[in-house]
């Protein structure tokens, strides 16, 4: 699943080609992309709307139109591609935007998990964005904030880091990397983290995500920011998908476990856990 750095990279690529352009028409070939929304109504509302800007909120793309926000979550396999208007529609191309009668912006999603919402500008507080937590660079993301959010969390910190209602944008890849750099065992209960450990999580979240954005995201399976353009951050990973390989710090073998149903990679030496659940 694209995480914050990948979505941010996609946002920047789309903005270069779409800012100031007009949506002349919309074709929806798979209504479930818009879930329970009235697709025919959406087609009428979006027709003629200009793309003023493209923002990002967590893992969501936020197309700023004249009167609406078009929210797009790529989920596992979603991506945007460009085609000629008269080019044949291929399998898995679910939504087609006619841009200025010049080209077609197509949303392609092999697994059909991605979602879109068209929201009036004064109703953003009723959208899926309303429940999201802080952005990683928000000045309100501090020790006090995390202590309050984690105080009743007996779940492993690996699971809690993925909670988008606390801090947005962190997915499986970057959670592993953040915990490794913070020297925190992924099984440690969130409520047992010390102030120092919370500060490490904040600092390393920003460090890891900044580097990933700089490198255009992490391509492990199918992520591309544009068609044929992959990220390079997979070359910088310390633990994720390095099961059985030597830790780059201590040379111990990287372990893979499943925590909360998610594959989790960590170093048993750098991220030790004692019997009481704390780090050694």
C-alpha cells in the first residue's frame, strides 16, 4: 500500500501536469470506486471544474476544484496514468477524466480497493478526512500528544503506529523503520513507552519520511509515482523485507514476525524486549 511518501510523490507528479487544467467530462466504469455516492450526480457536478491545486492529507490525495474536493485513496494498487482521449480503455482502468479535451487521466486499480469521494468545500468535516490524526510535521505532534493518545493502549507499538487517527501516513514499511531507528521492540505496549522513546518516535518518523520523499518513495511491489517511474527508498531500508539478513548495525539476523496481522521486521539485538515488556 502506498504510504505517505509515495502518495506525496504521486501528488507532486500529478500537480505538474494537472494544475490549472479543466475536467471536461468523467467516465466511471466501476461504480464501487465512489461507494454509495450517486455517480450520475457526481458526473454532472465535476464536469467543467478546474483543478486549482492537489494537496495531500495522510495517505489521501485531495484534488482542489472550483467548488469541490475530490478525495482519492489509492489503497493497495491504485495509480493514475495518462492516455490519449481516443486510446482504448484497458482492463482495470476504472475512472477516466477528460482533461481539457486534450488527454485522459485514468485511475487504474487491479484490486479495486481504492476509493474516491466528491465533497463540497464546506463539508470537508463530514468526509473521511475528518477523523485523521496529526501530520508527522505538525508542531502539535509532541511527547504530550502521544502520551495522551497512547496512555490506554495495551496494543504493541507496531500496531498503534499504523493508527491513522493518531498520526497519519505511517504504514507497514515505515513503522518497521521508525521502530528500528528508535531502538524500540515492535511488541512493546504503546502505553509503556518512556518520554525519551516517544521523542525518538517523533524524530525518526520525520527523518524516515523525509528521506523517503526525497528518494521518490519505496518501490517493493507495484508502486510507481508515474507510469514507469519507481522510487529508490527501498535501497535505504534497515529492516523491512530483510528477513534473515545481517542487521546493518550489529550484524544479528533480522527477524520477521506477524503483529496485528502485519508482517513485522526487526533486529532482536538492537530492539531487545525484556520480560516486563520494556526495552533492555
